[in-house]
C-alpha cells in the first residue's frame, strides 16, 4: 500500500552502535573539520501537510523521546499548543483556518513546525562557539549542549526562527532530527508516532520520489498548485513539506517563501569583516609606532618648566 | 587658586573620582575587548578560558559593558564642559601636520583638553551609546525576546563594527600617553608639571594661574 511505505524498522534491542559520529561532520561552528572520508546518504523527513490530522502524536513522541516536559498551558483560542516552540518543545503543530477564495471551502492547514535541517544552516554560520553546532554528511544539523554558551546567535542566524534559549540552563534547543535514533537505524520519534504517515523518513532521494507521488495525487484531486517545499535559498532542507498550496507557503503559519540566511548575518559573520577588522587594528598600531619613532616623544623641556614657573610665581607675588 | 593645591611640579589635573572612573573604564574596556574578541573571532575563542569558559564569558561581557558605561558616564559629566568645541580646536584640526610633529609653537594655546582629546571624548560617547543600545538588544538572557530577530541581526552587526571602531580609538588614546611623557601621571597621582601644562595646555595653565580652576 503506497501510502504506508517507509515503515520504520523495529528498534534494536541490544548492542546498538551508532553508525556515524564525529568523523562524519561536514561543518562545525566557528572551526573547521577535515573532509570526511566517506559521504553518508542524505536523509530527510517528509511532512505531508495534506495527510496531517492534527492529533499531536508527533509532539507527544518528541517530548517522550527527548525526555522533555512542558507545563500545562492555557487555551488562547487556537489548537496550536503550546502557542510557540519552546526550549523543551522542539516541534509544534501550527493550525491555520483558511477560506480558499476559489472554492469557498474552509481549509484547516496544519503545519508541523520545527528545525528544517538546512543544507546551508544559518544557526551554524552564526554560532561563535567551536563545535557547538555541527552538521553531519547525512544532512542532520545538531547542537552540542556541552559547547553551547547561550549567546543566542543561532536564533539570529536561523531563517526559520527555530532555536529557543532555555532560561534554565541558558542553552539553545531545537529538533535534532532524532540524530541518536537515526544513528542506530531508526527514524525520528515523530515519524514513528504519526498515525497517518503524514511524517515519513528516509533518504532524501526516496523522500523526493515519495513526494512526487503525493503531489500527483493531490493535483488529481484539484490542488493544482500542490508541490514540494525544499527551499533552494538554504540549498535545500532535510525536513521537507508536501504543501497542497505550494504557491503560497505563507498560508501555512508564515512559512517563508524563499528562506535564506540574512545578508546581515553574512556580513556580520564574514571572514572579510574579520580580516578587515584585524587589518584596521594592525594598521593603527603600526601607524602609532611609526609616529612614536618618527615624531616622538613630545617631551616638554626645562625651558617649558621655567616658563611655567615664571607664570605661576609671577602670579603668586 | 591656593598654593597648597597647585605647585609648579604638581599641578592638580584630575581629581580622585575622575581617576577612579577612568581606570574602571579602562579595565572594563580591556576586558570587553578580550571577551568580545573571543566571541567575534573564532580563532580567539580560547580567550574565553581567561573568563572561566565560554558561558561565563557570555554572562560577564554585558555586565562589564554596564560597568564601562557607568564609569564613562562619570567621565562624561566631569569632562563635558571642558570638551566643548572651541575655535582653536578647528585650527588644531587644520594644522594636523604640526600636531603630529609636535610643533606646538605653530599652534594656538589650548585649554584643559586639545581637539584630539575632545574628539576622543565625543567619539567614544557616541560609540558607547550605540554599543549600549545594540548590546542590550542582543543581551539574550534578559532582552532576547523583546525585539524582532531582524533587529537583533542588525544590532549584532552594528555592535561588532562599532566595537572595532572603539578599539581603534583606544589604541590611539593609549599611544598618546607614550608620545607625551608626563601624561600618564595625570591619571595616576592626578598631577602634571607646570612645564607639561605650558607646552601642551597653556591656556589651561593660564586659567589655573588666574584662579579659574
């Protein structure tokens, strides 16, 4: 049954050895990594918005797997609970009620929000702490909390407004794509829990193919603009959406049409700016040394002291 | 002016509160520069060890920044009137070659501060205002959710650029101490010699003698 492929394997029961690790890093914040010896197959989560029923099993599974708890909240008139991502809640289903102007149908758009695992991650670009944010060759972008210093630069770097800083331990948190589960052959907990297989997980190629089938199906049912959300502005993402209205991603709780790392972040973090700063400082130091040697010291003479004495004593008389 | 306060060899230049504020500002500035370097240049991240690690560096930097702003506020109030721009200051700027060569005989007489010091005073005041505002915006622990992320990006960029400008000014400021021997003691014991004042700040010396200071 085509709609239920990519069923995740049963969990290993013993001696689960991670299949990838430090040696598979392709990017490391504020530092460099040697090119990895092998290239892992790129993975991706695919979230089919059209199949989501809004049950929040993904949120529950996320809390469960990551051993997080969130306080009981208050209903603010929306099904989106909690109303935003938090340092403990790495994924939130965002509910939008939208009247399609063409059909006059009320459409309930439910988008599971969370880290998109960008191929070009803005958080990693902005991070000043070496190794606090890493990217594996399978595409997963992960935070190393031992190295996180809590500055919040990742928040500024992210084009999707995903990382949240804990007020408890002052560290940044976001979806890990269950990197620990993926490393032992499992998919993300949310994909495991999703009852309609709106969330599936596999290689990026498999997910693109699966999305093709879903998009064809949606188009045959009147969603002419159905499409895949794999934004090229961040060189593609390892969490992709099938959107019934892919021409208007903003309908889905403000999903950006063309997300990319802000130019401000690029300039802020550019090597050119760092070198220019160092060069300017070095130039001023050199200029001051040259000035000291060529024109200094600008010492006052005994004659000056005598003139001052005359002036002061002249006044005292 | 009383003879006990001013003598030829010990002209009173900076009172104790000004000197304390100056050195609090100076130490704060250096600590801010070091911690800022660590967070700005990946290659200098190791400097965070000096502050007890990355997290404490991130924690301390804004508080040290407040110490700098508060101490500079004292300096601002105490130096404000002496740093107002005068006609001779424009002459100083126009005759920069004479200034750089130390040919003070070609320059008019100057008051307590010369134009370069005034520019440093006003320049740093401006830079610190921008650094304070942009720094508060990106002070994640307390103000992280107060402004839109686009504003925080701009603030982070601005903060880093203005910090570099402040460091450039600071380098020049420190250089002037080595260039004009006799200057440092104005900020340590608070006094200068009559000859130093005669050479560099003759109008100020005349004001002291006239009893205006």
